[in-house]
């Protein structure tokens, strides 16, 4: 029997595995980088071991250090989680060679399937070798890992070389393996997958399907189980293919076989030899704890011949610290508050007051709802996200709510191009015009010199806020009866609650303040100074860092005074394991270059200036 598990991972998946271990009476060991010294997963484990450094390549991708940590801490088993070394056969072998239990598939199965190129060959699918115009569009894809990293869609042949180079660099940074390949890109397909679970006694379960079609940058955003609208014939085919893939490599443990479905045709994509991020929807539908099953299988126990029956429908939304309206730019800062309504599953690696850093994935949490029907589960999740208290960096919360309520999603007619079609409409400004007024009134109440109403009427008071990149100015007055503003009736004003009535409809506005950050319900505002700082004006043509990150490359030969063309690549940033390219917005002259490799930058940092002739 396993007594102590080291989780070779971080964040929400480490915390999620620790919860199951605690329920089974198993002690836990965390590993953490210096950047994660105070992270929740390091605090939640019974024991924590430091991995010196911050970058994944020197910490969470160092299998030798992790095996050493397991031995030093007295662990007798290692769970890899997902990402990092979870699909690294060499790491699995090193764990076993050290006399530890590997909670995952055999290294030989990992080796066969973890490389997508070898997996496709095993399933009879050949990658593209020599790409021509006739093959376009194509997808450049990392052979190892997942999560959308190391992936690029190429629609023009001249763009292929740059896409290959960027994908290799991103894959090497995220997974320690820069191998990439090219395959046809199927437009308008659905991303459907099958969960498998196998033991060492020859039993292979298929635990239904999942639909993961809502994606950004090839990384899943909303997932559900079962995949809606599949015919019985297609579902049976997907299950059969999944079992075939598992048996082909003598698979053991939890794994996922992924397909691109177009009409009634299923195209094999890959087999992920690990637990998936979206495993909670399968757990909800089948009433299972997949981590507990992984541990039991690793201990040599047999699965029952048949899996449990599926019940109801489950939907998961990934809550990211990112700005969908600005090219999904990752966000950093302090998470002041995260609380979901009762009855909703929340898997997270953060607690109130934790810092979200630039070093790792921007995933804050997974929010999961289960109900008897799909419509009920979708409605429940959308409502829960809308009511979630979320105070901190910009997130994709509003996008998630609007996506769940979009007619294509509610009618189960989505595909992987959903955000390409609808992102603009889904990221428009928040509809409530009175949130800035509520913030100003709560601020005025808190700053009231006399702790009550003024005795004499006063001139209108003015307060300025920024919301979603737009500036809002609000005006209100102190009167003998209290606060007053045009167009609304002010029912109640407190430091943390304002009640307003407009057109006969009364609404409550909870208010929370953290310095200049103000949260009014689900609306995030930034209090602006009364008079703008003239020194803050930017030189025309300034190229700003869109997110916090590290400058990893400056175009070769780039120097002040150089002529640049429109769209010319200039600077590469890396943030949260993704690379972002800064290009010249127009032809002109590079009059200033402030960026240099290795430089840490904050959002809004001036990287360079390109001035038009």
C-alpha cells in the first residue's frame, strides 16, 4: 500500500491530488520553485521540498531533482499531475529505477503515445512531411505535452518557417522537448475525447465522451461530459478506437484519447498518457474519483469488469488570469478574493491574498457544475460564475458567462472556431452603466468627514474610473436628504453596499476596495486621479508590453535608426509559458529600443518606438 505521495507538479492539480490523498489517509509531499515558495500547493502538503530557481526548465522539468526530493522526503510514490514531466518516459523510468511507485502508465506506453508523431504512426496516421500550398491550412504542433503550447495554425506557406521556429521554442520551454510536426488543420471540427481507465489485469474502461471544442490558442476553455449530439454509431466508434489505442500499448492508469470530429467522421489526434485538466466533468457524471482510481491501479488492484453508469451532465469552465479583449494577454497581481456559490466544485491553486506571477500558466481555477440535464448544468454554471466573488487581476470570467449563454453553445452547435467567430461580441463592454456611480458613492461614504450627510447642498462631485480600457466620469451631489445623482434614485449608501433604483428597478451593488482597485459586483474598476499626470503621456509610435513577461529575443540586427516594415517582427516576450510577438504596426524608423533579452517587463512598459516617416 502506498503511504506517501510526492506530486511532481504545482498549482490546482497538485492541490486536487493532495485532497484525494488526504481522504485516503496518504501523506503528501510538494515540490516548489522559489517563485512558488508561498504557493498554496506548497502550503497544503504535509511536506514541501524546494527546487532552486523559478524557470520550469530548472525546477519542475528537472526529473533528477524531483526523484531526489521524493527519496529525501520519504515518499514511496510519485504522481506527475498533468503538463511538465507527466508524459516523459525517461522521468517515469527514473522514478521506477529509484524504487518508487509511478502513479501513471508504463514508461513504454508513455513513450509510444506521449510523442504525437509516434502515436499517429501507431494508429496508422502519417504527419505531413513536405508541405505545399495544396496542404494549407496546416497545424504546427509540439510532439510532446499539450495545453495548446507549441501550436500554430499556418494559412500561408511563407509563414511556415517562422511558425515552426516559434513552436519549437515554446515547446522546449514548456516541456523540455522542442520536437514539432505538421498535420492538416480541419476547419469547423469538434474536439471530442474519450476517457479511459485501465488496470494491470487486462480491464479497460471507457468513461464516456467529453466535448472540448471551445478553445483559445488551441487550449481548452469550456469542457462538458458527455459530448452532446453524437450519434450512437459515432459514440461506439470513438469508444472502440480508444480501447484499441489503450490495448495497443498495454496501457495502465488514466488516459485520454482525443479526436477531431467533423460530421460523422472521427480523426485521431493523440492519446494523452496522463490525467486531463478536464477530468472533473467525467468524475461528476460517473461518480468517481479518478485520482483515487489511479492510486488503486498503481497499487495493483483490479477494476470491476464494468464501469459505473453515467448520470446527468457536467460542464467545466477554466477561469484564467488573462484579458480576452487584448489577445488573451496574461495578467498578474494579487488575488484578493475568490469565492464561488455553494454546491459548485472549485479546483484552484490559490487562496485569497495569493500572488499570481508571470512564471507559470495563467489558470486560476476550474469551476464545475453537474445537473440532471445539459441545459440545467449550463444554466447553473453560468449563474455561479456570474455570482462568484472575484477580486484581482483581469480574468476571462465575463467571457465564460457570455459563452455559456450564447445561442450556439446552448444549442450544442459549437466547434473549434467558436471564438474566431464571436470573440468581439463576447468581449464587449459590461452592460451595467451604474457601477462607476456605485463605486463613487461608496467612496464618498467612506470619506465622509462628518460620518453622515452634509447639512447644506453642495456643488456636484466628480469621480473618474477606468473600466475595460475606457474612462468613465460620474457626478453626484450631497443634499439635505443625502446623496443625489441624475437618472437614478439612491436608496442606500454604505462603504461596501450601494442600492440604486433606475426606471423603477432596484439593484444592489456590493463594493470592495483594494487601493485603487474597486470591484462593484462583477465589474472591475480602477480609480483615476482627478487630474491626469502630464508625464504619463506616451511618445507617438510607442510599442508597449501587452502583458508582464520576459524579453526572450530581439530581432537580429535591430538597432535605433533602422528602417522597419509594417508587420516586421521586432521583439519576442514570454509570459506564462507562452511566447508573444511584438511587430512594427506600420513602416517607419525605429527611434528608440529599450528591450533587451532577459529583461523583465510589466504591462505598459515601452519596449520600442517606431515613428512614421
